């Protein structure tokens, strides 16, 4: 899920109209490093924290707003000071800020992926092309690559947001020049607000109950945060009241509430919820704008500039760049760790590697090039003549290392296996399910002790899909509706559609919960739709994810609550044979699929062995007529 803090310079000049509480000569806006620290921490915990922060992906939108605010202010100040905006100089500064660290993370991560082999190499060529052209988001959309797909954890998936921001930097200076050409302050504000409103409307209109990747990745649908930040910058410049005495009295309280609101949303907002794309991300962007407005005019900014937060914020670009590749590489290199049930340890290892790499990148690459430029750094590196033998050896070694990293990146691209091991298992399942959906179910003359496959509807996610061949072999005629990244919240609508169409079978098998937290309400809704005469089997979850324990507790309670509901204990059944799962420790192959079927069979057997239910009259408790 992810962000690009890179573009947010800590040394942006203060906007015009800045109140006296902030030194107008300062080259740093108070509070922004702290907000960046909160944002990047949220994103890292979302990816590495195993469910600690289910809404941590909203850190991306915090960065978008800060970026829109800073860059718009920078462009307007250049226009005010020089009478024009030098596009070449602007783009050169952006490249100097972004490219060195980005290039380093790409070649180092690709080289490590080649050494590890397997899953991290999948689709690497497209990802490197996206990194080089800042088009990762659109290339992923074109390839139908879901941001929420756990079966293909692409090495550079996090670069999608960097692509959105770079596309913004390419277009926005031209837009700002046109906006500033308008004489009316109100007109300037209306134009930028309209751009943000159009992006918001596009996200809301295109969002669907399916995979929201298109609206999440799209530059057109996910630019409202950038526009909101730009709106705030224009308000600071053109409307003095926005930083006047009244604002300075009100905004500190508003800023504190806004920061707390962002944290609350990060703790509670699930990525799969419809509200996320129908107002949730917009709310985060608006709260961020209010937090910035309060931070730059009050002591709230000083509080947010607490030294640890400021340290993290200054290095947020590197932390963001490295954390996701580190996670993918560590997970692929140490499958035995997650097999041992220590998935949290993978996150801890990835976090340590991220901090070390980001700190080194900031110290030796980002800051030197940002301060003095490419030429000065290279000149200092080469040194003056005559060069000592030690310096010449160092230069030759460095050039050879860079060439080797670039070369191994090319080899890594060529070594792409095409699919991850989890995808291979899922594709095998998909091939077996497709023809089964077209076969008419055969009615059994005499029901067996266990229900036949023609009596079972199965709704699930990629784990069920990977197990589909074994399910079909164990229950011929079973109707399987399973797709990658599906969450339980979508199941009630599917079940209702089956009931309305008259195709609902007597037994319903539910295998959902791998992709996020679940709620009792959805389970109760499913049972209400099918009614007490139908039997339900829910399959619990095996995955190195923070939410799985809670998911399994909820499923167990649901099964205990109703007589016609039983739990298929997949987690315990596979726990001693995690070697039968893909490297992600989630998706089974053929042998693991057989264990999945055995867990389902045991649950159906327990339902079949239940004695028939009795009414009070069967126990002589009904009233006897006189």
C-alpha cells in the first residue's frame, strides 16, 4: 500500500503572508517533518506490522497534501521573485532530489532478488521500466496488477505513488503559470479547487465493489490530495486572513484534532471498505490540510518538530523507498521464519534493514547531491590531479561496482519466472474451476452420509482457488466462486444474488479472511440470507498476518453460536506441514490442497453426525390439551 516522501523537501521557504510566530527568513516550515514522520510510520506499519495499523495506507494521502502545498508554494514564490517559473530548473531540482536514491534502491534490490531467486523476480522488467519512466501506476493498471494482491508481492510496488507525484510535477508548473495569469484571486482559488473536486468525483464514480486498484493507482482519480495542498498554498499567498490573528487562535486546536483524526483513521479504516474510496481518503486529505495550516502558524508545529519525528521525517523518502523491497526480499529469503510462526520477526528484520539503508542513503547520497548537485559530487569524488594510487583504485572499484549492479539488474529482469509459486497454484485451481462452472449439477437419487458436491456452494479467496482441484476431486460437482484478494464483506451480496436467482444449494462453504479483518455482522448477514435450514461451513485462516488470530476467533465464535454452522480448522490442519505451502505461507499446492479438503470433510462429517433437532413437545414440555 504506499507513498513518496521523497519530493517533500525539508528546506522549503516559508510562504508569503507567514505570521510573526514563524520566522519568514527560515528555510524550514515547522511541523512538516513531524507530519512526514507520522505518514511514513503509518505506511511502514501497514506493510510490516501485520495488522497493527490496518489503515496505515492513508499515509500516502498525507504525503500528497504536503507535496502539493510545498511545491505550489515554491513555484509561486519563484514567480513572485523572478517574474517567471524556470521549468528546466524546477525539473532539474526534482531529478536531483529523487533519482540518486531511487536508482540505488532499484539496482541493489534487483541484485539481491537475483541472488534469492523466485518470487521477487516476477514482473521485474515492468517494474524497473516503471521506476525509470515514473509510470509505475499506469503500467500496473495496464497489467491488471492489483495493489491488494498478496499472491504477487512485486518488488517495487511502492513506486506507484512516486509515479503519481512525478506526473504531478511534470504538469503542475504549467498549470500554476496559467492559474497565476488570472488576475482574480478568487478565480485562481476556484480553478485549483475545481481540479481537486474533479479528481474526487472521478474516484467516487469509478469506485466499485470489486478491486479498487484502478482508482487507487490512477493519477486522475488520486490527485485530489495534491490539489488540496495546492489550494492551501494559494490561500496562504492570496488570502492574508488565512494566517491572521483569528486563524492563529483557532487553527492550533483544529490542527491537534486533525492529527488525532488522521491517526484514528489509520487505526480503523480498512483498505477494502467502500467508504475508503467514497470519501475516506478525501477526509484524510482535508484533515492533513488543516493540520498543516495549524502547524505553520502555531506551537503545534514546534511540537511536531520533536527531534525523533524530525529525524524520521527528514529521512522519510529513503525509509519509504527501502521498506517494501526489504520486506519482499526478507520474506522470500527466510520462509522458514514465517513457517515457525514468527512472522513478526520478518517485519522486524525488514525494518532494521530499512533504517540502515535509508540512513546511509540520506547521509552519503541524497544530502550531498541535494546540496551541491551531481557535477560537484562527481568532481569531489574524482578529486584533483595528480590522483593517488589509492584514489584511482577507489574510483575504478566504484565504477566497476555500479556497472556490476546495473548488469545484474539486467540479468535479474531476464530471470523473471513469470509467476510466483502462489500464483501457479491459483492458476491451476482456476483452470479446474472454469469448466466446472459450466457443467450442470447432477441430482443424487439417494443423499450420501455427507453432502455431495452438487449440494455445495463454495465462496472464497485465493486460498480456496489454489485448493480448487482438490475440492473438485473430493466433492464432484461443487460450485466454486473464488477470486484473488476477496474479503468477507463482499460475500453477503454474492449469497443474496444466488438466493435471488434460485441457485443456492443446501450447503454453503465460506473460505474468506485471508485478506483482512472480518466482522460478525457480515457472518450473521450471510446466515440470515440462507436461513437456518441451510448448513454453513466456515474455513479459518493460515497466514502470517496480524489480523488472522482475530479472524479465527470470530469464525470460531460464529460456528459455536449456531447449530447449522461448523468450522473447518484449516489452520491447525496445515500447521505441522507449512512446507506444503508457497513461500508466502498462505497458498497450498496439491498436497496442501488435500489437507484443505480433509479439514472441510471433517467439518461436514460433524454436521452430518448431529442428531435431529427437537421441539419442546418432544420432551413433553408443550401444553397438554384438556
